[in-house]
C-alpha cells in the first residue's frame, strides 16, 4: 500500500535515515488481518547511544535558536499534518486498527499540540523583583532542561508523539523518541514531516526497538539524558523512575488508569448513555482514560444498562479501513485474550452478559462490544485496566458509597460523573481522587488542558499552559544594585 511504502523504514538519527547497526528489523503487522505491513529497523543499545550523542551535539545550538524560529517550525509541521490527514489516518488504521473516522479525529487532535506549542514557544517568560533587603535585583529566567528521552505507547500513535515532541521543541530541548514497536510508522512519518518543516539535524532522533529494556536503561544511566517523559503502564513507570534516580533525571509519567464513571439518579439518561459510549468506546476502549468501572444508581440501573447494551450491540465491528466500521480490532492477540479473560472471570463470579462476550471466528484481533451487569466485588475486572470494549456495570445507593467505590483504586487519571444537580456535581468532582474529571461528558482530552493523573497514574502534566513547564528549568541570577 502506498502510504506504507512511502514511510521511511530506518532509524532517524542526526537528521538522517540509518539502518540499525546490527542490521536487524522488526515486523509491523495489521491487527485487522494479522498480515505483515512491512519491516522496520530494530535498534540496539549502540543505536540508542548514537541517537543520544546526536541529541547532545545539537542541544546548545537548538537552545540558542530564537523562540519564533522554533514556533514557525512547529506551525509548518502542523499545516503539513493537516494537509496529509487522509494519508496519516490510513497509516494509523493499518498499523493500530482504529476506524478511519477515529484516526482522522486523532490527526486533528494530535496536530493541535503542534499548533498550541508553536504559540507557547514565544511566551516563555521569567521575572525580576527587588530583594526584600533592597540590595539585589532577583532576575529569574527559564531555560531548556536539555536532551530528552520520550517514550510513547501504541494506542494513539500520532497524538502521543506530538503531545511530547511539541513542548520539547518549543522549549528548546533536543529529543530521542522511542515509539512502541507495534506502531512505529506514524512516528517515522512524523519525523519526515518535521525534517521537511525545517527542524535542524539532531534535534529529533527516533529509535524503534523490540529491546526496550536493553536500549532504554543505559540511556537513563548514562548521564546525558536530562528529562524522561513516559506514557505507559504503571509497572514499567516504576522501573523507569528507579533507573532515573541514579542521575536524578527529571521525569513526567502518564501511567495506568482505572477510570470510574458514576451515573446519579438525577442524570439525564440520554446524556449519560451517550457520554458513557464516548468514555468507554473511544479507541475501542484502548485508552488510559477509558471508563473502566461504571457505577449506576440502583433506581435507574436497569434502564441505563438496557439502553447502553442496545447502543453497544448496534456498533459495527470490522477492519477499520472499510466504510461504516465503528469498532476496529484490538492491538494484538494478547490484548484480546486479556479482555476475554476478564469477561469470563466476571461471568464465572455471577455477572450477566447483556451483549457481546464471545470470541469471534476468523482472522484479526476483534472483540465484540460487551456489556456486563451484576459484577461481583471480587471480580478481577474491577481492579484491572481492561483496554478493550467491555463495559462493566455495578450499582450504588448513596453518594458516599459511589465516591468511596470510585476512589478505591491505586490509580487516579480520569473519572466521569453524570448529574443535573450542579451542587452535587461539583461536590463529587472535588471529592474524586483523579487528575481529570468529565462532568456530563465522556471526553476529557484537550490540547489546551493539563492532561495527567494523581496517585499511581503518574507525575506531571502534558498539554495546556503548564505542558511546556515540564521541559524548562528555572535559573535565578542575583544582580547587586550599584551605589
């Protein structure tokens, strides 16, 4: 296919496309068919070192580049991404599985991070004040933190890259990006776009590898990387935090989620069902923000479940490149098995399947939209991030009960609540232990908002006005006042 053929398949280091030192390649497969799309260079630790050396060599010149110049590069890249929406969307659908309509939406969403941070690049500020004793002026500036290692997941191949690359470029940092090996093509296409937009050699370097642990750990312990931004599981995040400790690397961590969704008895059911569909089914449920535990007031639980099951059953499952498809395949066989095992465990413990719940025949990693009710409190699905199109419904009677259940997790990324009572809605939103709240909406992601969680869902924020702060250090200069 043309869009796959046109993407570079090598590592991107120092502004050039290079084979892996070992000559190794990895297979990129289409999860809708199980067929191989292409082979991509598979980096070794030596390739990782070369990428870091290129970033280090480019850092001083890039930090000294005028903010407006950095801004214009991001803006040109934004324009190019928008102009190539169809090709990028198809590329994402082929390597990740999401339907084309969702892929197009991700292109628009992901591109917006470049536009947003192109505007933030020229607004990096500082300040000056008189010391309390009057003897000094206190001059405060902000400077780029230095070479950054950015690690992105497979579920949003474009947006996870732009959300990290955008602020790093805007702040004046150089970058080594390690995308997920399942979906490297979008990242490689993005590198080509940034090179075309005029990004200097060495500012962005991309290494794709099947040996993440072997490549990443030496980079974190080597003393040249000054910032790590990671999106992935909490388990891996803990390991990376420990590795960063030796050289006190600054970190941003967007980790796992176990998002609760609460529907109160005073909710508008039409709004609640629609919002739940968005919160649950965006990206086939393969999102850290996906509604994982759905709590519905006892008095409306049956009607809500019936309506939700009808909506889920009406979705069309299939290859995301085909017209009219609502739900594409999960990323791989392991992801599908995980979702099905969680459903089987819940059913074994007494849950009722209203729709879905059966493995389909044929090729591809498809799983049907599934609705479960009567979830037992000891079901594994309550404590496990599903990452699939499975809606697990439980009931509650009081506000306190709902809040306690929602907060009963080590995670705190996103939460959702539906209520027409403004006082209750704000009260509950403040009590929920989560970094982001969807109030009568199932969508919280926005480039202008600070994305991130609390507890074991991570550290730091991406996007919004604070997103660039993660890539800047404060420097204070004492200036004596002359006689």
